[in-house]
């Protein structure tokens, strides 16, 4: 071993040798790119030992971007998504013909030289000098691999890609130094494996496995000699030698590779000639990428999964980290989608509404007690072709997750929330109000959570029909969807308490906007989404416990590591007694109320209809103990027209109502999704208001005691002791209309 100088430096002999090595590197650079004389002088900046030493020697190899697979809850494929279609495979899963063909055509002396092929450098310099240009390069496979690493690290950033591929001496010298490091650390076989997995083979295919599937619909391990030679020939110019676009040019290039394999002794001349005589027989597999390719109408669900990864902090603290994870891919995402429920939702979404109608429908289902989203479907298919009435707007969710800005006004589907707030305050279901069909109330009689009046204007409220007047208790008012009753009930329960209950059961506004503290909330003037409403009603089914919606069961990284995923969080929103009471009252809606066309005959079920001002939105949200489904119908584009005198799904409607269109859609979705088990709601006795007595039919001595917890009309029951109500932030004094049609 040569001795170092005192002080630890290299000896003169060593420095000379190292500088000679750098000079050879410089020769390799000149052999690889054409530069004017003035440009060549610039090499002096890096053409010294000291300059070469300044280049960092630690090549940070980024993980390779791969395809992500999204699965349903049973392991079935939903979609494959990727920024680069690639599947990394070990060398023993790659045909030996591919390995030999690539080495033969790109770097025949690969196993004989180090990171730099000195013979190749001298040969290239001599040939380029004779030709007066650049007719031959001298990059080894190791150097090409290093270049590909830089390109991969650049991702889709055009500026970084340009830097990674620019023809400058500095970049070439940097590649050469990193190549030395790679040779020392990885060895030949690993370099070849990495190269075959990282390089681009055209047709959106990165790596040999994806390319084999793209061109021949087979794994890389099964590639024949002629197929392998064609693949190796693509590396130099994937577009020029693309067999799909130019089979003749691809054949010529393949034959060059075959002959080179024979020349270097990898195959015999006879084998080469026989392979040359073989026609290229492609079996092209069309690239399928993104949620647009999702199976069974699950495109909207797939996109919700994507949005979850990009938005939930569990996948990265910053949006940049989460985007990088998604782009890197290689994930196996198992979701909560239930194939049976999704098929039922698909059937329901198009059963009553056509994709080319002026309105659309959204169907979403969740499992009570778990937060698990089981299905998402729409009458308009997921896609980008507007001529085919496709859309990527997810009507079931808000803008953050790929949907509408705030959702849609929910109409009378809000009324059970008011009822729950009233019951929690201690009011009885027997609470009755005797009202005309139209009333006027003062906004100042409704108090916001900050203690201030909700407004100072008059608030006019009326029922759908003039005949809807007289005495109603909570059960009958829910069944017939009486607006005047719920305006008064909200006043007694408290506006703040009602909106606090709304937050507890998952009624949210998008974009972080607080719930507008307006009395009209009880009539459904505020916006929410079908997903949120399905979760609201799942809270009733779950006996008062709200669970945050979730869409992902598990995620595995490309290396098999399990990643953390969002977990549902369940909190009690109301007592089980309150929820049980709501369930019994909402059973009446589907049995003999506004939702009779939706009701299921073979099991306990409950729900509520809803329409909004001008019938721009129609809803039915309902549930069994084990499934909650929300259905919305409305104008999803343009100015949101009113649904009067309209034909939808080939059927004419004088006026669309929650029970006559969303209700039957809900019934189809539920019938197809439910299993044979039919659990029941907890049976509780719901107090009712005493009916007015007919003096002519009263008999002396009759029992005049009121039933249950009945109290005189318009007088509140004393609240239950020990109940505290959390503060509700936000404010506003929005003044929507009188609430006609909110059934």
C-alpha cells in the first residue's frame, strides 16, 4: 500500500494517479457530449482533484414510483392509479434473455469493467475525433442508472427534469462519481436489477414488468428471446422504436439486439437467425389509470379515497408530504366499500333518474356504529366526457373532498335533529301545538349561542297545504312534516341547543364555515351533504352515538409496511332513550306518513322526507339498525332549477317530493344492500298528546287523566336536571324564505 504524506494527505504518486483518473473521467464526458472548444475549457473547474472531491459522494436513491391498488372490503379490485406505471420485481423474476439482451446492446463489457469503461472511453474519443462530432458515447449501464435516478427524483417537475438531463460537463462528472459509489455499494446484479426496474420503456410503462404487461400481457419472467430483444432495443429511444406505432422500425432494432447478443456469445448465430425470422406478435394491454377506470360504478368512491389520502394528516403533516406519498404510490389500499351495497346503490341511482336528465341523484350508504362508508353512486357516471353526461363532481360530499361548495339545503330531513334537541332538553314527544297553516314569529325570540337574538325581523312560516292546521304532537308533526310545529318546537328547545345537537350528530358545513344560527335551520335551510346526512341518521340507528365517517381499512406500502390510517371516533350525541324515541317516531314516517312509498315491509326501518324552497332539492334519508342511506335529487349544474312540471327518468312529475322520487330510490338501494338478518329497533313507548274529546261521546266517570307526559299546548315541560349544553361557535342571521314545501 502506498504511504500517505505526513498530515494525512495523498502522496505525490497518489495525487497524480487520482488526477489521471479525473482526466479519464473528463475524456468520458467529452466522449459523451459535443462541446465547443471554449466550453471544453470549462472542465478545468471540475478537472482537478480538489474539484472532484467537492462533489458529494452519497447518492440518495429515491424509492421508485409505482402503481397503487385500491381494493374493496373483500379484496376485489376497484382501480389502479399511478403517476408512473411500474411494478418493481427482483432480478430472478426477470427473464434471463432480457438481462442478457440489455447488457449486450447497452454495455457489453458491463461485468468486466468498473463504473467507467476505460476501453470504451478511448474508443469513443478516437471515433468521435475521426468523425468530427459525437457518433459514439461511452456511458456504462451504471452511469445510465445514475442518470435515471436523477430523473426519477425530479418527478413531474419540468425544471428539475431539465436539470437532471441537461448536457453539461458538471452533470456528467457528477454522474461519474456517483457511478463509482454505486458500483462499490451495490454490485453488478443489483445495478442491473435496479436499472431494469427504473428505466422507461415507452407507452407509459416504467420498468420491465409494466412494459412486459403493456406490450405482451405477460410477466417479465415469461418473455421469450425475440420479445426480450425487442424490449432491450426500446431503451435507446422508446418513441422511435415503439412497436405499436412502427412495427417495422421496432423489428429492425430488435434484430440489431439479437445480432449483438450473438456477437458477444450470449446466444448462437442460429438462435439469433431464428429469432430474427420471428414476427413481433404484440398482445397490447391498454393502460388503465385512475378512478376513471374504477369498476362497478365506484369512481366517486375511488376519488373520495384519493382525497382522503391527500387531505388527512395521518398520511403526512403537510399537503406536500401527502401528495408525495400519493405520487410515489406502490400502496395497497383496502377500503370500506361493500360490493353488494355498491351494486345496490348503482342500481338505485339510475332506476328513476337518467344520466341525461336535467337533474341528478346521489346515493350514499354508511354502517351505523362504525362510520364505514359502504357505497357512493350517482346517476351521472364518473368521467370527463361531458357529451356522455359524465362528471367528476361528487354530489355526496363537500368541496374539500371533490364535491359541491357547501352541499345542499336539506329541507325537512333536519326536523329529527330539532326533535332530538327538544327531547334532550326534557320536552315530551306528547308536546303539542295547535296552529293555523301559516304563522309569523319574531326572530328576536330565538337566541344564538352568544346570547344575542338571531335577528329582528318577522319570520313567516307556513305548511305545505292549507289543510295542515290544528293540533299536532311530535310524532304526528314528524309524520306529516309540519313546518309550523317545528318552528315552535325549535323556539322551546332553543336555537343554540338545536344547532349544538346538529354539530353533535355530524351536521357540518364545508370549508370550515360555522353553522348559520338562523331559526330557519329547523326547516332545513342550511346546507349539508348526503354523506353527512347519512351519518346523522346513522347516529339515531346507533342509539345516539355518532361515528366519524371512514373509507380506508388498511394501507400497505410497497415494502409491505403497514401505514397508519384514519380511525373513526365515536361520541355520544344524545341519550339512548332519545335516539330510541326518534327511531319509533320516524318509523311512523315510512308507515303512514310522507315516506310510505319508501318503507320496507320485512324489517324495522325509519326515515324522513325533505324538499327545499322551490323544490330545488328533494331528499329521503332513512335507516335500519344496521344500514343508513341518504338519497338526494336536484339540479347539479347551472342555476339549480325548481322541480315542477318536469320529466325525470321518463316519468312526469307535477312537483317532485321527497317521498315520491328519492323515497323509491332509497327503497331500491336498501333492498339490494341489506342482508337476511333483520335487527329491530329498541321498542320504547312514545307518549302521545291526548286527542280532543267529543262531549257527545264522553261518558260520566270517564278517566280524564292525560296520557303519558302530555302537557297543555304551548307550555314547555321542565328540562331534565343535570343536562348541560356546550357552546356553539359561529353566528349569522340568515333570513331564507318561509319554508313552503319543506316536507
